[in-house]
């Protein structure tokens, strides 16, 4: 049986990931040059920022895993 924390994580994470994916789909709609004017630099900047935000978010999860894996210093006997 799933814990309450697990159920809450799944519900919240699914909703948030879906919003991000929807946002990326909407952003893709901006690629139509008939409707919008943009440069290669604009596109590179947008996706660099998205990659940075993804990396930062993933690092938070990784830090949680590493938080409990840290060994304490001890002299060898």
C-alpha cells in the first residue's frame, strides 16, 4: 500500500509535469514565423534558460538522495 506522502507526491508531481509539458507545447506554437518574429539568439536563450531551470530542479532531487548517503569522517584504526 502506498504511503500518504507517496500518493501526494504522485498527484502533485503529475500535475506539475503536465503543466510544464503543456507550456512547452504552447511555446512550440511560437515557432510559426508567419505569426512571430524571432532570432536564433532568442531561441538559444529561451532553451538555455529552460535547460538551466531543469538542471537546477534535478539537482534539488539529487541533493535529497545524497543528503543521506554522506559518510561521516572517521580515522582508520
